[in-house]
C-alpha cells in the first residue's frame, strides 16, 4: 500500500464516522420529536374521549327524559279519554234521570216531556250565548266543559308535544357532535399507527 492510498483510507474513516454519527443524531432527534408528538397526541385524544363521554351521557339523559314524557303523555291521554267519556255518561244519565223524575212527579206525557226537553235546550242555548257570544247551539257549552276538564287533567303538560320536538332536536345535535368527535379520534389513532409504522421501517433499514 503506497502513501496516497494510506492517506485516502485515513480521510475516509473520519468521514464515515461523521456520517454514522449524523444518522444516529437524526434518528434520535426524530425519535424525540415523535415522543413529544405522541404525548401531545395522546393528551388531545384523551380530551376528545372525555368530551365524547360527556356528550354521550347527555344524550342518554335527554333520551330518558323524552321517554318519561312520552309515557306521561300516554298516561294523560288515557286519563283524559276516560274522564271525558265518564262525563258524557254522567250527563246522559242525569238528563234521562231528570226527565223520568219530572214525568213521574208531574204525570207528564211524552209530548209534555218533549216540550220540557226543548225548554232545557233553550236554556243551554242562552248559556252558550252568554259564554261564547253565539246562540248557535248548546253543544258549544258542552265543548267548553270538556276543554276545561282537559286543561285540568293536563295542567302544565297541555302542550307536551313541544317538549318532544325540542328534545329530539337536542338528541340530533348531540348525536352529530359525538360522531364528529369519534371521527377525529379515529383519524388520530390512524395517524399514530402510520407514524409508528414509518419509524419501525426506518429502524429496520438503519
């Protein structure tokens, strides 16, 4: 080996050492950056998962409230139907009972009884005129009574269907938010998986 070859060998060795050190340094720096990125990613993903958990809990809470109100509506509808039916039965019973009592006391004929019934409807017509301002028919007076009974039964839940619409809207908003958060979490997990794969490939090649 001559002097020129010896000098080349001596120059290549430090250069090779520098290149190797540079690769090691780059790898360590990139690994450190990945560790930092990984920690930030995990922290962000944890916050997203906590937010999603809270949103899902609110969704279930509203769903339970909505279910209870629907059950309450069914119960009130059933009570209202029975009460109005009972009121009609009582009204018919009182009418015919009163007619029979009048017939028995005053020895009225069917014709006379019909006249008294007409008089009764006339009285109801006047009452309807006083209450509604229209003497059209006495049925309006009975409708008024039924409305009062219905209002008494439902109370503050008279327009409960409005609650259904509001709760359904809230459920839709929360459901969309939960879906968006889950998509973000899935994207972050996929990105983490891809980076880990790249680092593993680099380690194999190095």
